[in-house]
C-alpha cells in the first residue's frame, strides 16, 4: 500500500470514528507470543489453544489432522506467522464437520464499534496469508451476544498477499460491556454442508443461518500437501483497513496475552513458594503469589512435570495433590503428599530440574 493510500485510509477511518493508536483490537496479531510452545502435532480430534497465544483452533467431526507451528516464514516487516500443515487428509466431508481458527474478544474491548446503536461503525479486517496452492476461505465476524454474523471470502496463493476486508456497521444488537466473549473473528478452512450449502451472508449483518456462514470455501484437508500461513491480523473501526499496528515492545504484547494465559516453567530446581504443614500430608502457603498481569477472570490451574516439597534438612516429598485458591490477581499454593510432613514446619514447593514442570493458569474466553 502506498503512503498516500495509507494516509487516505487512515483519514477515512478517523472520519468514521476510528484511527489513531491502539486501533487494533486483535491481540498477538503478529504471532509473536507462543507461551504453550512453538509446535503441536496431531490436531483435529478436538479443539483448543495450541501454539500462538489468543488463536484458538475449533474443530469438529473431521478425520483430518494437522500440525500447527509458530513459523519464521513471514512477509516483510514481520518475523512470525501461524502455520497449519495438513498431515492427514479428509476428502469425505460429513455435513456437520468443520475446521476454523478463532480470535475471541471481550465485549469491553469492542465498544468503540458502537454496534447496536444509531452511531454504529464499520469493521475493517486485514491480514497476510499464503499457502501451497490457490484456495478460497472465509473470514467471519460473529456477534456472540446477539447471535448475528457476516462473512467474506478471501483468496490464498503461494505468495504472501495482504487481504483487506470491510464489513458494514450494524445498528442491531449491542455488545455487552464486560469481560465475557462478545465477538469472534473466525477463519473458516474446512466445513461440511451444514455451513456451506447456502448463500454466503456477505452484504450485511444478519441473524445466524448456519448454511450461509462458509459457503464457497475450499477444504484445507483436501490433501496432505496443503499448508496455510497467516500473520499481521488487524481488526479496527473504519471503512478501510490500515497498515498493521505493530506492538514493538515484546513485553507489552506478552502482558496482553498473559491476561488470558500464564505459564511458569521450571528453570533448574525452581522454588514456587513456601508453605507450612498443617498435618502429616497437607500444607498451605499462607500468602498469595501475585500475577505479573491481572487475568481476565479467576483462572483454572493445572500442573505438569514432577513437583516436590523439601524442608531444607534433607527431607524431600513428592507432591501427589494440589490445593489453594486462585483469583484474577494471584494464587495460593497448597499441596498434599502421602505422609511424613512435620506439622508446623515450613517447606519449599519446588519443580524438579529437567522435568519440564509447569504451573499453568488459564482464563481464556
């Protein structure tokens, strides 16, 4: 895009109520942050978050499988992309199956669109894509609060290309002003007739008709040669997509992702807290550990790897159970062992070196 065209688009968006800094409501659109890891294989039996933060894979009913990676292939100005590589094809498409990439957005982060009011603003979506061959997919905006949607097709080639899509304003159905899920950006890569047998709803927002959501798409699972790359995703108020708004401070982008997911990984014998034994097999940390970033909501907690408690006197016990309270501000650790603790004694809660131990907190939408 030329500088003149970029300036014209930005001015147009300002006139439409958008523009300026912090205009992109997408988090981790440049695929910089991957707290869960840089590669995940065998995806397709169930959905979830796998590699790049804030990008969910939703899948149902397919025998197709893929590998997702944070990849170094990217257009000029970017260092990373999210790559899908088909490892098992599915050419017999049942009616209800699908594969999508989803970005899920809190209601309080999309109030600037003024959706559901007489001052409603248009939506501008842009991103970069490429694949192993020409294909057609769909980018859908889905209003979760009011069950309304609109879809647009886009094309993929073997070269990096920038997709620019504009969706009209919607004066029906306001987004809730809270921390719950209000808006999806959904990339449709594979779907059966339940979602493709109608006419694509591309001109105006409407109540959801499933058959009109992804009509006309190719299938990512049509061949094990199939790949799909995406990066530079932006969603903004305005009638024209503008140049991608980079978050050049990695720590800032990480913090935005940590609102939804935080992982603490052992590095050597890592001490995660101190606790006092209340009995021969249970102990609690009397203080709350504070998160570096306040989370969206009280998270669920999980652990991996090998954990133990030690008293500094050479006594060490394997943890068999975990307790404690989580809030959006922090967590309290509690533990259980089979036996042997001394009531009233302090113990270090430790992740064992080389075990890949992680303490994980999840408040994803």
